[in-house]
């Protein structure tokens, strides 16, 4: 486990995506030079022998070979890996998320189903199809809320429950990368983001945080600068 954590997975994901795309593009070039040249040569040979292609202009023969190459299943199959490699590379660069190649992912999923393997690692946090649809619906709802809400300063409300001190940030706009359970630093105090909920206008985005006894600075910690919090009660929470 320690060795897995020490490996530079984002860099490995970038390299894997680049290699996949490069190999796929090389395969497409080879497949194009082999297939189009062969098909065009066969058509021209047939035309010279007074075959059906004799009635087709030479330019049309070359264009037909290109169209046939574009719609051929092999072209689509190899082209998929060229696009997938770019997507995997961009995901590793922008979000540091490492995704496997689709055939390997499918093979691993089938093996897990056959052996009844329990989810582990990142699979424990992989959302289901229903969660994806719910996330999409929430994204649409947020877009509508943004268009209807004015630009207002955040409202911070301190409160407490049986587990300790909490802070509620009510905002008129969503906050990028504020996903539970990210750690947020406000002044010299650290909080753990526990929940992102829907509030009431004019601040429809509610972020509920739990105050931590101690925090460790790092690049994954969100540094927040906003207004001073006011004291509230549980009844005031949305």
C-alpha cells in the first residue's frame, strides 16, 4: 500500500494517455496507407481490365476508397483509442484523476462480478448511474439558480450541535472544487466540508463545515477569505 501511494499516478496517467494516443494515431496512419492504397489499386486494376470500375472516373475511385476507410469498423476501433488516450491524459493533467483503458476496465469489472469481489480503493467512491443522473440534475438546477440570483457576499453563520462547532456558508454562487470531505482554512482555523445543500434565495448554495481541532497545510486545502461569521442556531440552518 505504501508503494502504491508513493507512485506518481497523475504523471503515469498522462504518460499512459499520450502513449495510447500516439500508438493509435500510428495505427491509423498505417491502416490508411495500407487499406486506401490497396482498395484504390484494386479498383484501378479492375478498371484497366474493363471491369465495373471502368465507368468510374479516377478521382472518384480515390475518394470512394477514402470514404470506405472513414466508415470502416477498424478505423472507428483504432480512432476510439486515439480519442480515449487524449481524454485520459487531460483528466490526469486537469483533475489528477487516473482512468484505465476501457477494455481493461471492462475486463476488471467482469472479473469482479464473476469472483464477487468487494469494492475497494477508489471503487468505494465511484458513483452509480443514479448518482450520475442526480448530479446532472443538480448541475442543471444550479445553473438555473445562478441565472436568477444576484451577486451577493457570502453569509457565514456559526452554530453547534452535539458533535461540536460548525460553520455554515450561504452563497449566491457555487464554489469550484468545494466537494466533501475537502478541508477548508478560514483565517487560522481549519474546517472539514461535510455537506453541500440547497438553500433559499438569494443564497441558494449552502456549505456546512465541521470545525477541526487541528489542520495540516497542503495544496489540497482550500483557503477561504470571506466576511466574519455571525452566531446562529441549529434552527437557522437551511
